[in-house]
C-alpha cells in the first residue's frame, strides 16, 4: 500500500485561463515594451552566453581606456608627470574608442531589425498596437540607448572618477556645464551611427550582410573624404563626407576644443552641423521609406 | 464583430478583394478560399494594416483604418509561418507580445504562463523556441495570440505542418478557445474538413469575392431534402417519386430527393414510404440529405 501524498508536495498544474479586466496601455506602452526588449536583446540579456560575448567585448573596449586614464591620473598626480597632459581631453577620447563604436554600430541595428524580419516577428509586432512608424521609433530609441552605452558611458565614468579624486571641474556650475556637453556629445555620435546603421540594416534580412555594409560604408566614407581633402586638395568642406570623423569633430567643438587638422579647423561649425543633420535625416528618411514598402511576412 | 460591406482592395493591377460583403459573428468562423482568394488581404484589413480602396469595414464597432492601434490591442494574431526567434524562450516571447499589447509586465508574466499551460506547453514554457517541434511552435503561436485576452483571435492556417494526431489536438484546442475561453476565433484555412469540424460559420472567398457565407449547418444544407438508398430498382422508385411531384437524382442505389419548401414537414418521407412500398423494394438507408463544404465549394466554383 502506497503512502498518502504529503500536503507539502501538492502543486497547481493548471491555473486556468482567466479574462483580463485591468488597464491596457496603448501605443506608448507598446513602444516602451519593445524598446526595453530590444535593448536587452542587443546586450545579450536573457539569451545564451554566446550572444553576450560581442556586446561585452565592445563595452570592454570602450571602457578600458577610461579606466586606464583614471588609473594613470591617480598614479602620477603627486609626481612631476602630473602636468604632462598624459590623459586625453574628453573631446579626444572618442578617437580611442572609435573601434568600439564601429563594432557596436555594425552589430546593434542588424541584430535588432534584421532579426525581426527574418524571424517573422515584424508581422507579430504590426498586428499589435504598434504601427510601422512607432515600431521604427522603438527600434531607433533602443539603438541610440545601446550606442550611448559606449559613446556616453566612458566619458561619464571619467568625469565621475576625476570628480571623486579631486581633479574634476571647479564647482557645481562647471560640473553641470560639462555634464551637459558630455550628454550632447555622446548623443551626437550615437544618433548619427544609429541612423546610418538602421538605414543599411533596412536593406537586408541578413545580419552579417548588414554589419559588413555598415563597416564598409563607414570606412569608405573616411577613405573618400581623405582622398578628396588630403590627396586631391579639394575644399576642406569635403571632410563632411567622413561619417566616422564628422560627429567626432562636432564633439570637439561642443567641448570647445580645436581640431588637430588645420584644414578641418577652418570649417564653419554651421557647415558641420548642417552636414550632420543632413546625413542623419537622409538615413532616417531612407529607413522610413524602406519600411513603408517592406512586405510583411504573414 | 466584423462587418465588411463592398470591401475592395487593389495592389497595383491586382484586385485582391472585389466588393466583399460579409459578417463575422460570435463563435468560430472559418475563412475559406484557395490560395490568392483574398484571405490574407482580408486579415490585413481587419488588422488595419491596409486601407480599403472601397467599401467599409467595422471591427469590434471600430474602423480599423482610423483606430488601428485600438483594434489591434483587442485582437490576437497567429501567423501562418513557423519562424520565431530560435534563441528566445517560449515564456519570454509570449510575455513580450502580451506587453506589446498593453498589459503591465507583472500581469503579462502571469498570463504568459497561464496561456502556455492552456495550450499544453506548461512544462515546456522555458525552452527556447528553436528547440521545439512544429507542433509545439504552433502552440506557442496560439499562446501568444491569446495571452493578452483578446476579444477576437485570427489564426492563419493553424494546422499547417502538423501530423494527424497533432492536428486533431490543435483543432480541439481551437474549439476550446472559441467555447470555454469565450474568445471569438477566425480561422483562415484551405482545409474544408477542418473548418467543417470546428467552425460555427464560414465565409468563402473566390477571386476576392464572397461567394458564400453563413452558419455551417445552413451552408451545408442539413435537413434540406432526403437521401434514400434502396436494395434494387432505384430508377423505378425514383419514377414513382417523380409522379408525386418530387425532383430526384439517382446515383446507383441512392436516390437524392430535393427539398420542396411548399410541402409540409414529413411529406417527403411519406412519399418515400409509399413509393418504396408500391415498388416492393427494401430500404437500406433513409436520412436527411447532407451537403459537405466540399460540395458547396464545388457548387460556387472555388
């Protein structure tokens, strides 16, 4: 005769399906949910360990220089090297992490929008309160947020560390001003990279092809700009074709720093801003146009 | 629930829907038609993804072209394809779709579990979708379609890729959703026997037009006419029925007698009794004439 089951071992196997009478969010809630989900996906959260390697590597590459510079400042602050400018300025920092920005730009947008078309998730999203425009708004926000992790995070880390060790800005007003510049500079880099990478990713369902396309476009823009300005002696304004250096130059000007290139330093800030806005709007409009035309797989 | 009047939708030179007029009521409705008949276009219009070129459409009392997000928030949708993110766990996927439909996170988490239990994937809910069979993926698609408690759920070819046993299970599940859970279901399918088994009504499309619609029992014509099978001399019995003013069709030993609305109930059966008795033949079978959906399909030329 078997022993009677113990009360503690009992469990509910079927909770039953119940009607839902509570509050329902509309499009705004849908955009928020998709943005959060996309950020988590890009960072490899709630995904197998192999999917976490690339984002972790990019974050590592972006933050290591900041950590090294803070450590270096700590090491030399009481020595004769303290006044030797061993640590780059905030404006110059982006040159050190351009590889991390390139990796993230080439990885994030393809992961977030090519996958949705390839796996048919786009059809499910468009059968929800999301429309094509709100879907793209959620994805663009997610790409900017993830890119800001490498364009905004490291300078903020440096600012925090320098402030703690007493080498930060003087007074709250200077701190607030620098923080504002940092925020604007980080977003300037992230927004253009997001716009560009979304545009390239909208042309294919294959992540690898999109990533390769983004890297090629960025490198080609630099090569063409260099060839025109430095090689052919064209007007310095052709520098605006360089999609890698253009936002970095704007960041330098946000911090009030001079460009290392004499030719680039001569370009009006208004010209750089116009080129930046033009590129960003062009890529965003292309993405939007592509998604107006894309046939949704059902 | 869904009412379309003179719906027209064109894609370039192709007319996908051509003045379709129909009404989808409560319960389970089958959307039938061959490939290219306009089923998917009709689902797209119901979801507010296309704007009709002509006619009007009301879904849950709303115009989906003007109130698309509001309509889609109360609709669940299960696509035909089986491709879902392979590295995403079933529970995460269902919860995410429920959140996108406006449910708070905690509620979406609880309901994702409930929905997966309801479709028989309770024990498997934390498995990545990529490790699941086609049958399990169909269930995941069904779970994500019902997790946010929609008023209507649209299922596009829900038994595609399933073996006969899985197919029976899925049909029973759909029937349960339409009856026990109180969610109205629209099943788009080209498999007639499935629709006949589980649906309360059907809308049949051909080349963008609604060629038949209504309750299944009305479409299949149950109770309209009589079928009699005799031992021998079916032609003689049919002749005697003809003399009594009844229209008959003979197929071997079977005689199909058309319904005459001007005759009182039971008059046809009395006539059969008399004709068979006069001919002196035995009856093997006597039943109401039934018409399958396949017959309806053939009749309307689908």
